[in-house]
């Protein structure tokens, strides 16, 4: 196949010492037209970073190997009440769109038809997903070249203008459209999580109204919003072949969630164990999700004086900044794996065990707020165990029915995408019982026969990496997994019996032949 020249370029010099942005990695990816080895390129990059909150300028998170379809992420622009502009930011965004459009291949990818869009979206936000609707929009002209997803509610984005921030004015960002997706902030997530946790731990809850009580916590509502936005991001990349820029306020919570989930839909590599660990390392750890600040690692309730925050200043240990953002992301991953298990190399118990070690502090993998803290300040990797190695060495976390949806010789990007009809994904979102009801005083998981229970326990307690306080996990799918393991053992037993009988028959046949 024809090799497509990359429209993107690594930015090695701009943030080499983390001076441009403390919460970004030392190496970023930008458009091919901007070279940070030149004075002009470096000047543009620095001005773009100044115009974005916390210096988090647009950087590539995922790109197609065929054309300019890609996922970008950043923080909100510093627009303010006066409607401030940055010609450098507008130019940088325009260069992303132009570099992406320069390698488009219209003969390989066909635009989705309106009936197809209606079918796969269930008419959810179909006007935004159908690019034909933007032909007569003045600032877009004849072609939309880039989508900007502001993941916040529009009211929040407007309110942020009073603090000197805000959102892009698309009158100045030509050939681009902006849409708001209403995902709640860290405070809404924390409040909802406290409600769902209190419900699951309530001994006197009325189970007749269980489903309604779960919905009233708004936890599943937040999950559906994130999944819907991630799916729409993947749709624009997969079918409209566009670059999509994601941002919320600072670009390290909701942005990390949506970016990573969109890549799960698009790229089958990230649905393997090695790929999933790479996805978390890239979109959460390297690109600055503040694990220490959100999880409160090492800080008791009400303590002051945490570690260095994501912006490079001393953390105050503010409980208002604690929020289960990464756990919410894992809940979203669980929903997809639970509904489409054969597309994933790992099972739901893998996600469950990972969720436990977000807060266990037994591994250094998910500690600290930024790559800079992790690699330079604390040198975590050299002094702690690796969580991914532990998960890979733990049996019972592999999906034995894993079947990639592509064959050898297929175009992995074209055949490997997992884009189910959006209504079917959202309607089947359910409570992650394995996690939220793990310590519930009332029985929630199906009961297992004793022999199956022992088998499940054996799988959970053996690992090549030993440490005190092993966690025995039971999941909603234990019964099915135990039955499969039992059937496999029975099949192996009968296979040996059949081989033994076949050997006896052959010996008897040889004896009779010799007697003749």
C-alpha cells in the first residue's frame, strides 16, 4: 500500500525541561508545518501555550496511519469577558486542520449517508455528526475541516469567562465547529459517587425501588454522557476523517477520559492488555491527569500540605479537589467490556483489580500528578513495583473468548474499529456491581457452588509478584467463568480416558492379528 507522509511532527525542544508546561510530557506532537527547532516555530508554540489554561496547548493524542483523522487535546483558551484573541492559537489550529486535509484520501473512505447516520446514532446529535448540515454556515464555508468538542456544559464554559477563560469563538477559527457536551465537573462526579456508595452500603435500602434509587444518584447519567461524547469523537474520526480537538477546563480530567475511550472504540490495539496499559500511561499519566490530587494518596482527611500539584505549585491537600475521575473512567471501560467482551483481551476482573490498586498505593505506577514529578522529582519507576507487570502475571484476568474483529492481512484501522449503534451502548449501561457493591452489607452477586467458589478463589490468589495483603475479588461473571473452567477440566478428563481406551483397543487389535 502507498505510504502516506505524516502530517504531524514531534516537538522535542519546546518542553524538553518541562518549562513550557509542567503537566505535559517532555515530547509532544504538533502539525508538520510547525517546527520547534526554528525561532518562528518556537515563538508560535510559546504564544499558543500562553493563551491556553496551565499552558496546555493542543497536542496530538491519536492519529490515523492513512490520513489526517486524529484526536487532539488541550485546555480552555483564555478568552475572558473581553473576548481576547490569539492570532498564534488561531494559526496553530488552522495549521492542524490544513495538515490533516492535505493527506486526505477521498477514494478510500466514503462519507456516511444520512440513513446510516440515523441508524447508528439513533438520531442522537445527528445534526452535528452529519457534515452536510454545515455547508451554509458562514465561518465554515464549503467544508468543515476540524471539530472542537468542549466537554463542559455550555453554562459552565460561559461562567468561566468571568475568570478570564472560556471557549473558542468559531468566527475566528475558520472551517471549524464547536459543540458542548455537558459532562459534569469533579464536584458533580464526587457528589454522585458519594451517593452511589452510600446507597450500596445502606442496610435499610428498599430493594423494590433499587433501579430507581441507582438512577437518582446520577452516577449512570454521568457514565452515559462520557460514553456518548467518546463515541461521537470516534465517529468523526472514523467516518468523517476529521481531526477532533477535545478540551474541558484544564484538560486533564474529562479530556483524558473521553480521549482514551474514543481510542478504545477506534483502535483494537488498545483493547489488548499491553495496549490498555499504554493507553493509560499516555492519556492519563504522561498527559497530566493529577492522580495524587484526585485520589488524595498519602493524605488523611483534613490534612494540609500535599505534594507538588499539576501546575507546579505546592498542593494544599484540599479535599474539594479529590474526585474519583479515574475510577469513573474504569467504570466506562467496564460498560464496554461487559457489553462486548469478545473484543477485549482482558476481562472485567482485570478492570476490577486495577480499580482496587488505584487507591492501594502498593505500586508506584499511578502515583504523583505529572510525568515531571514521576520521572524527575520522585523517580517512582526505579523505586516501586509496576502495576502492569503484576496484572499481566495474575491468572484469571485474560478473556479466553477474545476474538479480534479483523483477520491477518486486513486493514486493522478499517476493520478493527468497535462502533456499535450508540443507543444500544447507552441503553445497556448498568451498575458496576462488582465494584460498587463489593463491600455491601446485603448480598448482590449471584451465589456460586462451593467447588466453583474455590476455583474462583484459586485464580485470584496466585501471582508471580508477591506482596502482603492479596485481594480476593469476586465478580458478576464468576459463575459463567467457573462453569467454563469446569467444562474444560471435564473435557480434558474425558480426552485422557478416550486416549487410554483407544490405546487399549489398538493393543487388543495387534494381539488378535498376531494370533492369526
